[in-house]
């Protein structure tokens, strides 16, 4: 249990630092990340990025939570669709190779490919929850790694990897003012 808590704390600190670098100092995530278990040859070669795909959906809550989706393909085309409580219908971005590599590194830094695939009401790790929160649904493939995660924001005592990844992705893409 201590090891799991230590790993979660390490991930939390690493992602928090990445978000702070983006938001405060404008430092790009593609700088070498010093995170236990992340080797430079594990992540983000041109070959690994040749099949990179990221989809993200933020679902509604009972209130005015922003509802949107993000899709990024291996050519760097990013489509952000607004579905409710946002100030846009569609935003299309062309990410540079450097930006695409940075987003891929974010998924590795967050150990996304090793976390559970579901955090929702009644499931292990979400015995206590509130009933008015949105879900964050992710699917990411990069190189030989792939994972899909359904994260319910109303769960208590779950890893903060997914919310921090979402915050970093939104910040990195400059979407804060739209959501």
C-alpha cells in the first residue's frame, strides 16, 4: 500500500510540476522529465508517434460543467468539439511535431498506460462518491502502449492522475479561456 501511495504521490508531483511549468513559466513538456520509471527510450520516438491517437470526452454533470471532446491524431491534427456550457462549437488546431511529442510525453509521465481502466460509482476505489459530477473518458495509443480510462469526478480517494492530465492538456492547448 505504501508503494502505491508513493507512486501516486510521485505522479501527482510530476504532473503538478508540468502544469506549473506550462501555466507559469511557459516551459514546454518536451524537456526531459525526471520521473521514476520513464526512460528516454520508452517515449515518443517518431516510430512510436506514427500511431499516436488521443481521444478525450468530458461528459455533462447535473449543473453547468463544460461538455467537450478532444481528438488528436498522429499527424498533429487536433479537433476540439464543444457540446455544452462552452463558448465554442469547434476548434481545429494543427499541432507541431514538438507539441505532439510533448502531449505524448505527458501520457507517459502520468503513467497513463498503467492505471486502472475505470473509476466510477460502485467500482473498486470509488465506494464513496457524489452523484452530480462529470466523467472524463480517455483513450490513448502511442507506440506499443494503449489504454482507455473512464474516470468519474465524483469518486473520492481516487488517483488524481486523470484530472491533472486533463488540466495539463487543456492548458498546453491554450483552451482555458474557452472552458
